[in-house]
C-alpha cells in the first residue's frame, strides 16, 4: 500500500503541474488529437484515388487503422514516456530514480505523465466505434470478446515495443531515433492492410516482429474474412498471446539493461 500511495502521489503531482497552465494544456491536447486525426485522414485520402487497397475497401481498412490508433494511443498515454530514457541516462536523472525504494519503470512513466494525450485515446476509441458502424459485422460472443481484447492487446504489444526500444539507451545512449522506427514506424505499418507491403518487408515486420497481430488479423476475424495471405481464421484471436509474448520479452530486456547499467556518478 505504501508503494501504491507513492505512485498515486507522483501521478497527482504531474496532474497538478499540467493543470497549472490551463491554456497550454488545452492547446497541447488539441495538437495531440490532430496527430491521430491525420493518421485517419491519410487513409481517407488514399481511398480518394482507388476503391480498394491491398484487396480491402475503405470501411475494412478504416477498421484496421482505428484498432491501431486506439491501442497505440493507449500505449503512448500510459507508457510512451519511457522513450525519454536516453535523456535520463545522459543527464544522470536515472541515478536518482534507482536509489528510490520504488520500481524504476513506473517512476519513469510517472515522471512526465502525458495527460495532454488523453484526448488521443478518446479519439482513437471514437474512430473505432465509427469503423465498427461502417462494417457489417455478424456479432458473436467470441467477436465481442475479441473487440474488447484487441485494442488492449495492441496497447500491451506497442507498450512492449516502447520499452524494448527505449532500453537501447542502456547499451547505446546515442541511440537517437532508432527506437522510433519500431514504435511510431510500427504504428504506421499496422495502420494499413499488410497485403500492401512486399513479401520481404511483410515477413520481417508483420510476422517476425508480430505487427500483423496488432490490427490486421483481429480485423479479419471481426469481419469474418479469410486471410488473403493464407493464415488460418484463429490467427485473429492470437493477438493477446502475441502481446503477452512481447511483454515478456520487454520485461527480460528491461531487467538485463537495468542490471548492467552503470551510474554516471552524478
């Protein structure tokens, strides 16, 4: 209970700091919603030029985009701040975190809780609701369960990618934007039907790294469509397992990185 109260106090301090500058807070919230809006707008623009992309029509592609947006925005809101780890390592701020009797990762997340991104979560979930309404889905108990789990699984998976990419700073503090290629780049990759990508690129990102299970496979299962690439129908229900595997790998990488970290001496 003592640790929980400490985490609540950290979160409360961040909330009070954010609300102290109300105009700035509102502007930042609007800007963050705009970033997610343009993800959806890009898909709409593409479909102005063609009726089908990768064998899918606009409502089907929009379902994949909205699943990705809802899950990614939730991951970015809850744990996205960890991508600043390289800055904390370089500045020596991480040393102060490690001497406290609290978990390092929760502290890093709560050091700059991005409340300004909360509307991105709301917008992503709203777009998911719109996309569901545009598609003719034959609802069954299993699909209702999948709809509940798919955005959460996406959030866990993308949160794991955030942690793994941020952990590069333990070995290479100048890792720069390499991690963003897998976090934000992975979000962009998963926002479209993976059938639009070439076999080599698709094999690496979609299946070797698991991004096919962020939105593409769950969307196929919700729509009741067979996978043009040949995966069985149950693959769409495997997204929670893929997310848990990614989270387990992220936990291992994080622990190895923390154990080998050496203080800056500051």
